[in-house]
């Protein structure tokens, strides 16, 4: 996609423009602008795939330019990364509020900028896929057709939640719930060592992850400006656009989302414990199989011993008969030797019979192990 | 690790992380030298503009200029100047007295300009 991927870079420092061009020009087409106004003028003629925006600009600043981009239906899905030496949580929140997807701090290393470009290219590829368009269409039609009240939406979510059997399904379900309440938001699921953050804009967008990491420390329910955050151990739901003009609806939303977040947390806990159980079962199965294999090895060794023992007895008898012929023994002498050997053979057969009994016991044990393994 | 542990043929400038900065120009030393030489005029000029803006009570203008200087010095690898510009910007944003940081900035900008002139020559060759 590299050379067909166009990046608009806006920065009032010509040095920064030159550096960005130098670093990225092998991987994409670059257009540079010293101010937002020049960029907006060019947008009338050409739509890029990605924006890199400085925040401090003469005239229209980077935040305002980003809002204009996101208000344009033809550009609203185009990723925006802010490139600035501002780096406080307030700056990041303002960048996020303006609709930005990512943030990079000056001075940056070339590798970091290239990584941001790669993330944006992947994002654009995903957006272009038919699946995304189909999902949008499905969502729109479901919104149009569904004539449910808020509680109905919540109940429907709860009933579907029970059937969600992995963290990704739960995250997508929670995001869809917010969308059905006509809210823009972000969901973060933390299950074991895996964390995933999703929103309508994409998955694990660095700026969203950074904001969630900040707000998840702020208590169970946290509200600021138009945002509302619901934190549980394994889930954070963040609404970006509370309808503040309708305080009653805001109050109901708070209750609905708290309930949903709590249910999601419980579901995730169940998934976690089910996964732990599956792991323990797999270990038990593996141990039973190992024991079964060892039992069969013992059985095989025992069987070999038995065969070898029988052969030894047979060889002894044949050797004895041969000896009688060669030695020219008297009848009493032969009888004495036959009695001695006969007694020994009888004892050996008893030992071998005992070995056979051990073999049968090992086979029975193996059958029981197979039953335990469910075979 | 000392960033100024140079490979043969690269620049050594006191107080400048030249290797990291040169990487931003994809190792094009000629372009990096160009911007360093440009700093000889840019640095004192912007420091003068900041002083003037403060003197005329143009608070926002002084903040924006400090911010620009911070960005430029960071990209050029001038770590100390970057840090002083950041302190001046923060001082101005917080409405605190900025005279000491401004004087420190002017002094360091002058030193940097002299260092660049000395190492790269008056014409920068």
C-alpha cells in the first residue's frame, strides 16, 4: 500500500516537516503544510489516508483542524496522530476529545514515527474491508428496526452476555450496547494477562489506551466533562459523549452502564475460572495418559519376562534329555535328576503364573485409567 | 550511554546529542549541518522575540515562542536547551516570574551558537 498511502503533515516548523518527510518518504506519499488553512484548502481537492498534526499552529490550531477533519463525513474515518512537544494527560485528553487516534511526542525517534505510520496503515486497511462496512450497515438497520426501550436493550444484552464465551465477544457486545444507547465510547477488558481496548475507531488505539489507563485509577464511577467512566476489576466502560442536555437520561444511563459493567465483570470472572478449570483438566488428562503409558510399558515388560521364562524352562527340558542320552546314566540317576528338575519347573511355572496375574492386573488398571480419561 | 560517542566522521558538539538528531535526518549530515547553522541566527532571534513578547505583556505569544523553541531544540538534539525552553514555557504558563529562566535561555542560546560557529566554521563549511 506504501506509495498509494498519502499522508498530510501539518507543522509550522520547516525542520519538523523535513524530518518527517525524510523518515517516511520511502513508505508513503507525503504532502506538507505550514498551517491548517493550507491543509484545509488542499483537502477540497485531495483526501489523504492519514494526518500528522502539530498542535500549536498559527491561526487554526491542531485540535480545531482535527475537529474539522472529523466533522467531514468523507474524512471522519481517516486516522489522525498529533505530533507535539505538549505531553500532559490534559493535552492527551484534548487530543482525544478532538477526535485524534494517536499521539507522538517531539523529539521522537525515527522508529517510533515509522511504527505510528504502520499502525495507521493497518487501521486504514481494516476500515476498508467489507466487513467494517457490513457491520456499519447492520448496526444502522438494527438501530432503525429495533424499537426497544432502554431496559429492553439492557435485558437483551444481559441475555446475550451469558452466551459470550470469550473476552473479544464480551468486549464487542459491550461496545454494541453503548452504540445502541447512541453513545460513543471505549471498552477495555482485562482478563488474566491479556488486555484489549476497543471503540468504534478500532482496536488498541494508543491514545485511547493511554486515556483508559489514566481513568481506570479514578474509582468505581468517575465523571468529567462529557465523559462517564465505569470501572470494575476486569472491565472499564468509558462514554465520551454523555447527553448532558438530558439529565434524566444521563442518570438512567449511569444506572444501566453500572449494571452492565458489573454483569460483564461477573461474566469475565466466570470465563476466567472456566479457563482455569480447563487448564487443570488438561493437566489431569495429560497425567492420566502418562500413567496409562507407564502401566502398558510395565505390562509389556512383564509379558516379555514371562515369554523368556517359558522358553528357559523348555530349553532346560531339552538340554536335560540330551544330557541323559550322552551321559549314559542309570535309571535311578535319571529319575533323581528328573525329580529335581521337575520340582524346579513346577516352582518356575507358579512364578510365571503369578507374573500373568500381574499382567492382567495392569490391563485392568489401564482400562480404569482410560475410563477416567473419558475413552 | 554517551550519545556523543561518535563514529568517525560524525559531528561532535558540546551539549548536543548529535547521533540521535542525525538519525532523524536519516544520517544525512549535510542537512543536519544546514539546520545547525540556521540555528545560529534562529536561536538568538527567537530568544529576542520571547524577551520582547514578555516586555509587551504578550503572554500567549511568549508561551508559543518558547514552545516552538522547545520543539526545534529537541529535534536538533540540544537536550539542555530543550530542557531550559520547557522550564521557561512552564513558568510562563503558570504565571510565575520568568526572568531567571529567560536569562538562562539567552545565555545557553549564545553558547550554543558560538559552539556551532566554532565547530562548523563561520560559513558552516
